[in-house]
């Protein structure tokens, strides 16, 4: 895998989400597949902003319980 810090990883995932029209979770998995990286090793590279976006997606898909903070319907 190319040498990458959490900021660059976050920007790469953001770009994949926009260009490929996938979710953040899908983008992380896709990145791992393309770069032959085990998904379990990218955790430390997921910055706070990216983590929050993945959490929101997971809550919307009901994969995890809501964090308790109220969100307005869009």
C-alpha cells in the first residue's frame, strides 16, 4: 500500500464517494480491494470526519443504533 496519512486517506475516500457514487463504507472497502489492503488495518487511518460520515450512513441503514443525537429529517 502506498504511504498515506489519515488526512490523505480521508480525501481519497471522499473523492471515491463523489466520483464513483458509492457510500463511504463502500468506498473504504473498494479502496482496500484496489490496493490489496486488509480492511481491518485501515482503522487508524479513518479520521474523525470520515468516521462521523460512516456512522451516519450506518445509522440510516440501521446497521447500528442511533448515537442519541437528534437529526432532522431531510
